[in-house]
C-alpha cells in the first residue's frame, strides 16, 4: 500500500509570534520567517534594532503575567489566526547553586520557563484551530552540565520537559511542539565575551566538531524548518544545533587529529 504524504510540502505558515524577536537568534528567526512571507509579531522588552516590513512589534516584559495573553489576543483578533509560536526570549547568568540568590533563581525560571508556559497557554487555542506549532529555544546546557549555570540549566531543562509534555498533550489536536537547543552562538547575549575573553572562546569552540560557534542564521534555519510543513511528522523533539558538541566527547581529547589528508575519494 502506498502511503500518501498528508501534510508535508504545503504553504509556509501564515502568522507567527516570536518572543525575544528584537535581537540575536529571535531577530534572525523573524527574518527567516519573513523570507517565507509569514507575517510575524515580535514580543520583546526592547525595540527591534531595525524595522522589517511585515513585522508587528509589541514592547512588553514577559515577567508581566498578562503580557503574553494580551499580545496573543491582539494578533489573533487582527490577523484572525496564529500558526507558529517561537518562545525565544531568554536571559542568562553564570552562577553555581551556592551563589544563586532566591531572586536570581526566580527571575531566571520566570523569564526562561514560566513565560514560555504562559505564552504557550495563551497561544494553544489558536494553534489548535490552525493545526500550528510551538518551537521552544532551549540550550545544550539543558542536556549536559556546564560550569556555573545552575538556574539557567534548570530553566532550560524545564522547558525541554514542557516541550515533550505539550507534544504529548496536544498532538491529537494537530499541534506540534519541538525545541531547538543551540550550542554557543555569537549573539548580543554572548558577544562581549567573544570579544573580551579569548580563553573562554577557546574553551567553548575547542570541543566543537565543526570548529566554530553557531551563527544566528544556523539556529533560525532549524526553527524555520520545524515551523514548516516539511516537519509535519516531527513533534516532541529537541534538535541540537551545536556543531556536534553534545554528541561528542572531544573536550576530553587532549590533541585533535585532522583526517583530511588521509581521506581519499575513490575515482
Ligand atoms: N547565544 C547563545 O550562545 C545561546 C545558546 C543557547 C541558547 N540560547 C538561547 O537563545 C535565546 C535567544 O538568545 P540570544 O543569544 O539571541 O540573546 P539576545 O539577548 O540577543 O536576545 C534575547 C532577547 O530576549 C529578550 N528578552 C529577555 N528577557 C525578556 C523579557 N523579560 N521580556 C521580553 N523580552 C525579553 C531581550 O530583550 C532580547 O531581545 C535565549 O532563550 C537563550 O537562552 C542562546
């Protein structure tokens, strides 16, 4: 029996909301979705650094419990639909547990995890109508420990759990939920360290099989794919976009062989 491909190959999504879309990975995601003709709303506490046609910008702090619902309701009323939610807004902070205050812990969990929960809760009724999808931006630090990232790791690991749970709960309604886990990426969140701390750059790039940090476009491309109908049968997944670092142990290898000179192609 031949199986018909049910949903793949369809039109690009019509309307998307990207939190944290004013900067870095979020801004690149907005550009990638706009390139497909998708209307995009951005919810961010700061103004996007450059205006893009077809983008509706909302300035709000996701720590405000009503912010996400108000924005989702407004765009759903204006556009009549919502197809994609990208929960990308996030903050970081290097702290081991013994140096993490209650306030710092609460703020990290609130912005990185609870805000994604609230935004997803507001968006789900609309996504169920369009058989839409959610993409959560997590981190490889959610998958493996990294020095002094207690609250950040916990917030992102929580978002991985929420991703899988929502995929299980809402798949029957046609809503897909996935996560993208970037490795270290050169964005405003990390650029000062890229510029000022060569030892840190060597530490984070050294173990990466592809031997470079991610560009924002690398991450945005994966988000765009997961938002597209090409990913119609993918849900509950965490796609690491990290140059291979989370599937290797190269940091434990003192000297790295290069194989190019001995890799020959048969004539
Ligand atoms: N840069 C990296 O190396 C890296 C690696 C893994 C994961 N990530 C994740 O990718 C996402 C994007 O990070 P980025 O590197 O592009 O950072 P970024 O600082 O360039 O962008 C984050 C955006 O989120 C917004 N934001 C933060 N708190 C907010 C709040 N309370 N309300 C509304 N908006 C808020 C900021 O204003 C900013 O525009 C984050 O979730 C981050 O944890 C980044």
